[in-house]
C-alpha cells in the first residue's frame, strides 16, 4: 500500500555493533564506500556511576537508517514492505522491520530501551 508507513525497530541492548548491517545494506543497494544505507553509531564507553559490583559503564551501538535507506524501505520506496538484508543478517536478531503499527506493537513486548525509526 503506497501510503503505508514503515519503521525500523532496534533493540540496542543486544545489537552487536559488528557492522554486518552496514555491509549488508551497502551490498543490497550497491552503494559506494562513502555512502551508507545504515550507519552504526557507537555511544560510549563512559562511566555512568558506581554499580553494585564496582564501576558501571555505558557502551552500545545503534544502527541508524539514513535517508538512502528510507528512500528504498520507507513509504513509497521501491523496497517498501520487503525485509531488508540488514535486518536478516544481524546475528543478535535485534533489528525488526515492518509497518509502523507492527513495530510499535513489537516494541511494547519488551521492557528495555529500544529505538524506533519511522522511515
């Protein structure tokens, strides 16, 4: 459906940050080295305070879809509704793609931080 909204949901608690999503997206779209459909962003490491077992640190990765990704898998895109290779190859199974409504419902199943990108 042309007016259907799509989204990418990321459970960054378990996202590995191994760049597999970046590479898969690049391959699927035939992008040159200097362009990205998904760009993995590192947050941390930084000390977040004293934990019960000593020092506690924050360090995680988030795969961020770029406008190139949205042009293909977003509303009206040539791949809208098709499961992206980047989602398929993520070994931690921490990325989900579907309609905005499906991804909102999926996010509600979890009790941990997640990121929802409307495409």
